[in-house]
C-alpha cells in the first residue's frame, strides 16, 4: 500500500509519478476523482468526506496504491464559527476523523452551542478543549421568616348542686355529675332507727363558686358559675441561609415517639419511630435575570394535641395540630410577603341535666349544668428574602454581650497547701 494523501472537501492535488502511467483507477469516485493530466501527472479532486483508494499502473506493469482521506474543510468550518460566535476565541483543528476545538469562550452555554453546531455539520467526532472562565461564587440568600400565632380562649360554666343534711328526714344531694359535688356521709343505724338528734356531715370535693347553708332547714346549695378568658402568643423568627437553586430546611422543635406494630415474621412486635413537630421552614430560591428572587416556600407550625391522643398498647400517642403553607412567590431583595387568614375557630359545649326535674319551667334551669369552651387561633407568616452581610477576613466581627459574667475566674486559696 502506498502513501496516505489527506485532503479536504473542495481541494485538489497533483501527483508527480516517476514512471510513465498506463492506467488510473479510483475505488470511490463519489469521494474523489483522479484525472491523468500527462503520462507522469495525476490530478486528484476531493469531492466529499470519506476514504478511497487510488491505483496507478505503469508501463512496466508495476502498481502503486494511494489511500486518499477526504475530510471537512476546516477553513470553511472556522469561518462558520467566526460568524456564528463573534468575539469568541475558537480554533478548529482536524486530526483524522476528529475535530478538536481549542481557545476560550465566555461561558458553558456558549461551549454547548459550539459543539452542537460542529456536530451538526457532520465533521465526525468532536473534542472540546475550550477554556471556560472561572465562575464567581454563588451569592447567598438569607430568608427571614416571622411566625405569629395568637390563641384566644373563652370558658363559661354553670351548675347547681343541692344538698340535704336532714331536711324532711332525708339525707342526699342532687347534681348532674358534670362538676365536683358533695360526697354523702356514711350513715349507720338500727331499723327502726330514730333520726332525731342525728348529725350528718358532707365532704365537699369542689367548693365551686357559691356555697350556702341553711342549718335551720338542713339544706345547702353549691353553685358554679365561671367565666374565664385566655390569650397566648407564639412568636418565632428563624433565619435560613442558602444559595441560588439549593434547597434549605430549618426545624425549631423536637420529635415525639410513635409505637409501630410490626407484621410478617415479627408480627406483634412494637418498634418506636420518631415524628418531628415544631416550627419548620423550607425554601428553594432561584435568581432571575431581572434581579429578583423566585422562591418555593413551605412554612409550617405544628404542636402536640393531647386532646385527640390515641392509646395503643399502653402508649399515649398525641395527635398533631398543624398549620402549613406551600406557595411560590417572586420578590426583590428586602421585600416581604405575608400569609394571613389561617383561622381555626372551635366551640365545644357540654350540657348535663336531671331527667324530669330539668323540664320544670323556670325551676328546671337549676337542674342543668353547662360548660362551653371557645378557642380561636390565627397564624400569620411574614417572609423576607435578604442578602446577608459578609465580613471579610481581618474585619472585626460582632460579639454577643451577656448581661452577667458567665463564669468568674477561679481564685486559688493561698492557705490550701498549709491546710494539706
């Protein structure tokens, strides 16, 4: 096999042959063609990418083989790159069937488009040695979140207990069992026993609000009429820092154990899993070309609710009272958005009464007891994205001051050695 002749599409070359040529043949005339100009010269024209073989027969009968490799026109490719990407320093080189890209581009997106363009021109394999600039450090974002939960409660109770310490020769009490009442005495006697002069003593389990006794009538009454209000505020200000496109989560709270009954081969066995509760914030910020910050925010406030607890295998498992918001917003640095109106209104009313006596007009109200509880809570969430202040190396940093000295210095006792 003779020498290899590399060519590019559209180029031509003239071969000088030392012996006189009798015949010329080429295996693939779609890649290149060969024309005998004289008995010692052959013109080869590269037409398309590919590889072909040129065979020359001399008058003496000798044969000479040439391998012709036709590749893409690098100059033409270079012109296309210069026009498509002005201002970028890109150089293309071809080695065999592989095009190597050298130089420097302004960003990774430009490199991707350059490689895609060269591959689309059908030049074969592409190797990118393009140099990319060192990207700057991602700017940090601090999300300042403020939770405010206001809880208001109102309680109203009314009940009446009647106690007889011996009226009409009868000892007893009347109540609805909703509130604590008087405990009747222990009475012993002999039938027919005489009650004249017998004394009775009741033990009050709940003095209630109003307690009145008529010794001459041997009657006592205990009235419970209570009204109470309460208000509680929960305020938390967690701050979370992350970079653009990175998820950040923060939990201020704790975990409580939950027993889990296993199945299968371990059927009946109980394992413990821990569930989280408290104040949680999760957000995913992304910078936009407009200079704003797009955020996917998930604030949540949860607390243990023992009023809806479940008992399982001797364990008391509390329920969770949860307030959760999940939304997408776009803000400029320093702007805030508020999520409000998360109201929870609950009213619980219990009514106990004594059958028959409670149906008497007007007087029937004395044989009823009521307990009404109203709870109202509202959650307010304020979210503000900011750029945190960064202290450079060597700059003085802020210090946290304490109102009292943390640990005073320990003074040595000079008489310690003498005491020993």
